[in-house]
C-alpha cells in the first residue's frame, strides 16, 4: 500500500511540475533542443538606451539580475536562450549637428562596461567566430550596432573609429534625414526627399563599410536607399529589425521586390516584434509575428530570415512575446507550422553567421576598394556600376 501511495505522490508532483509544458508540447521541447545546437542571434535590442534613460548609464545603480522595468534582464536572457545579441548604440535624431558622436560613444561605452560587469553572462565579440566561441562557453555573445547615420556626423573617420571600438553594423538612418541619406519617413510623406536616396557621400560610405567589413543595416531607410545599397554593396546587407510590408503595409517594413533582391544579395531580414509593424495596429500575437516569417520564407526563402525583436526600444510587444524570455514560444510556433529543423536553425542564427562571415571576408577580397566619380569610358569599364568602385 505504501508503494501505491508513493507512486501516487510522485505522479502528483510530476503533474504539478513546471516542466509539464515541455512534456505536453513537443514543439516547444524541440525548439529548446534546436536552440541548444544553434545560437539564437537577435539583431536589435535597445537595453543600452534604457540604461541611459533610467539610470543615466550609471551601472552601479542597476542590477541586471533583478531589473524588472525592461524587456531584458539576465534571468529573461537565460530563459529565452539568447545566444547572441546586437546591442543598439542609439541616440535621438535631436542630437544631429550637436553632440551625436559624443552621446553615441557613451552608448558604446556602456555596452562594454555591461559586459565587464557581468562576465559570466556576456562576452563581448566582434566576429562570427566570436559568436560561436561565446555560445560554446554558454554566454551571450554581445555585439554593437550603431542605430542611425546621424551618429557619425558625416565623417568616415568617425565611422572607422567606431569600428575599432567594436561596432559591427551601422543603420544608415534612424527617423530623420542625414546630409547624405533619406530616411524611411520620406516614403509615407512625413519627411521631404533630400538626397534622392543616397548622396555621393552616402555612396562613398557604402563602399567604405564594404572595405572595413562592416554590416550595412537598411532598417529605417526608404525603398530608394534599399535599392541603391543593394546595387552597390559587394557584401550582403541586413535589416536588423524590420518585417514584411505585404503583411503590414508600414514604411518600416520590407516590400516583396526588395525581399527578392535581398535573396539575390544573400542578405537577411531580421523580423521586428513591434506590434505597429506586425499588424499595423496596437495589438498583435505570436501567430501574427509568425505570419511575417512565413511570408518572407515564401518570397525569399528561409535563408534570408532572422530574429530582430527590437526589445526595450518599443512600447508594445505581441501577446506571448512580452519580453526576451518568450522567444522560444515563437520558435515552437514556426515548428508547429511545418518549418523544418534546418529552416529553423537557419533563422535562429545560421543565416546571420553566414552573412557576417561574408562581410568579414569582403575586407580580404577587396583590400583596395574605394569610390571615385566616373571620368572616362575607359575607367567605367573597370567599374561594376555607375557609382564606380575601383580596384587597384
């Protein structure tokens, strides 16, 4: 009889166990397995901006183990199996022509200090190999992306300096025109067309980013800049946090004709979770986000998809994706919709690793890459397109 009581007790404990969800949901169970084999790489998280807004970047006043006023903290990162994160070094458009460079350097600095303060959780890296090294150490690989071309103050020297500090992508614009590039708001008429896409300096910047081996981020740019950059760049490009325009007709999202060009360029679109870009309304859920994944896969293939949650940079997130801990639920939803293991692993991180490896390789393949205006028909024969990339 005591044996029967013991069995009944064990059974009741198992039923009440929090691990029951895994036992009952084979898709979630499979999601966790795939995330243990391939790093989840997220293209955009604004935690550094929250550290600035809430704590004035004073890390001695914040504990990321217990912080509850953000989408992101260390327990949520671990629960969400976050393998690698591009942390955004963002400062507002209002800093343009003022102190944008200084403020951006402060945001770069806070990412470095965050990694130094929590070395058991974060490992600062700058390469695709570094991401895999951190993953093997069970740490979240931490990279920096500068969000907004206004942060470089129209200076290639500033761009190069930021690269030396570990910045590995630049979002060409945020939500304002720079002197050399139009932003996404020109497509809905909110801002005037200023450069007709990219100015001559903007085109020179694309070439310099290729030469450096720096990711070009086309989130926040209009279709004109998307087209010009996809034509010019010798390396794949990224959209660090944008979704599918055909699913939600918002100018921050990527039209189908651009998705096809991203496929041709072998780039990546990292899907944004902001409700307004997911459903073009204030409400959204996991299924709505998965619709964007499905559409991008249908148009461009699973090889151009990634995750770009935009956590801590948006006021609303979908039901079921409230913070970074919930991302495995989205992975499970993709599996539930018939995505293969290989397709899911591609979206989790393999696509971004491939893109980053190709961008890193461009420095070796094109060491003498530079920009010059066309001066003669003979010189034009040496160029790939009318913006004339010249190789010595």
